C-alpha cells in the first residue's frame, strides 16, 4: 500500500525520538485544501482510530484513515535534504496534478 524509503523511515524514527513518542504510529492522510485541491497530513499518534487501516513499511507502523485510502494507494514517501533543509517527498501514482510546493495534489479518484 504505502512504500517508505529508508531515508523516510529514518526521519520518522528521528521525529519519534525527538518528540519522545517512540511507541507512536505514523499517521498519513489526505485533507481537502491546498493549491491543487488535496494536501497530505503527516502526524504521530498514540493509537489508531476506529476505521483506520494499519500497515507497515521499513519497520514503521502507519495508520491511514478510511477516507484517505483511495488517494494513497501505492504512494512512495521519501525524505531528502537540500540547501533549504529536509522534507518529505511524495510520489503518488494517483495524483493527476501537483502544485509547486509538492504537498498539494489533484486526483481523479
């Protein structure tokens, strides 16, 4: 379902440790808004909610809310650092368009 690169998994582990939430889940979702109509939500949470899908990649336990699942099918999440700092990078085969910030996308689903 969701594929994390090793760099993304390392960054998620670093975030968990820095926030003292090492036992938390990585929540990934989609909300309406942004330049292209939908934007990604990334968070750490203590427990899954009713209806959440739980999946794992690179040793990271992730939760995805039911409404976001169609938009995130086969998503590849990477993390990269450049001169401006580090950020997560999304490769979403469901996206029909993205905006310049790369956090917002349009989808036919």
